[in-house]
C-alpha cells in the first residue's frame, strides 16, 4: 500500500461530485423507490398552505372520481362485450378468458400500487 486513497467516483454532470449510492436488484430498487421522503421544514405561511391543500384536494378527488367512474363502467362492459369480441376477432374461450384475466390482474396490481402510493403520500401525517 502506498498510502494514497483512491479518488471518489465523479459525476459526469457535476465535476467533483460523488455518485449517490444506488440500490442493486429489483427488490432493493422497489424498496428504495417507496421509501418516504425526508421531513421538510413547515411552510412559513399556514394560510397559503391550507389554500394549496384545499385546491389540490379537490383536484385529486376529481381525478380519482373520474378514474374510478371509467374503470367501473369499463369493467362492467367487458362481460357484455366478450361475446362480440370473440365472434368478431375469432377468439376461442381460452383466449378470451386470458384477455379478461389479464385485465383484472392489471386492475388488481394497479389498486395495490395506488394504495402504496397513497400510504407514501401520508396526507394525514
């Protein structure tokens, strides 16, 4: 050993800056992505924060309402449209079952991920 330390890796965008540690593997990356953000300082004007919260709360409500409205009716339409899809596209019952199963699996995964994101948003905390 010569007593000299190896230099830290440098970022191409900022000379002299070291890369932040990144997790390796799919599970580590997912757990890193869903980690809560660090606490931030409170806003100096509570009335502005309250006004912004009310504004975004109604936007979020409208977006979720519209999304669930569309999902509800599209979910119900699948059973009505299935016989016509099978006839027009020459799909077997197995293929049609695979399509509808995929639709509901994707729906379930979306519900789970939205729940995780809602927990991460921590609107009550």
